[in-house]
């Protein structure tokens, strides 16, 4: 099973690939669909990282100051 940080990095990779496809896309309708997906993914890695930090605090209340 993937960890939350691993999944966040994978979303970032997907965003990069989609951005590259968008730059190369010649079809307006297709470009709009790719752009919509990019928009949907915006902020997701950051939210996942924040969730990971919160989970660490919840699971390790005695070590909250050590959170990643």
C-alpha cells in the first residue's frame, strides 16, 4: 500500500505529465479537458502533506513537535 506522501508525489508527477500534454495539445476540446483535470488536482499534494502531518500528531501526541 502506498503511503500518503508517496501518493502526493505521484499526484505531482501526474500534474507534470498533464502540463506537458497540455503544452503539446493542438485540439482545443482536448486541451480544455486536460486543463480541467489539472485544475481539479491543484492543491491536492499540499492537502495530502498537511493530512500526513496531522495524522502524525494524532498518532504520536507525545512527539507532536517532531512532526515532519
